[in-house]
């Protein structure tokens, strides 16, 4: 019986380690790159001009899977969050309620 208990314990430990490794792998695979410097300033200016109000809560460079070169999340005065997409010239290409936020937002019609 002791051998069976050791095998079960070793198997359980291996599963816990494998699960933890998978969690770390998933958590660190986020490819989002926050904007900084001139890119952040230009993206912020363009996004706020588009929304007319609010505060930047997140900004990032788009990746190969995104149509936008830059994305800026703006928290509006009513608490909703709008994601503004910008091209490489910092011109607005679209915007929508941010589905990643826990706040309920509305589409701003763009």
C-alpha cells in the first residue's frame, strides 16, 4: 500500500506543478506593449480629441493581430470606457465600448 500511496502522491504533485506552469505561461504570454514617450503623448491627444473628455486608463501598440497600430482606452466622465483605435499616423480609425473593462460602456457611434 505504501508504494501505491507514493505513486498517487507523486502523480498529484506532478499535476499541481504542471497546472502552475501552464498558468504562468498563459499569464506571461500577454504581448501588449504600453505606449511611452512621444507615442503616448500623440496617441493620448488624438484619443481625447475624439472622445472630447475623459482620462487615459490604458494604451498599447497594436500587434500583428490588430488592425490598429495603437489602442487607447479612455474612461469617460460617466464611468464608461471607450477603446479608440489609431493608425500609424495617430489618426482615429474606430472606437467602441471597451469589452475588457468591468464598467458598462456604450458605443460612441464612431
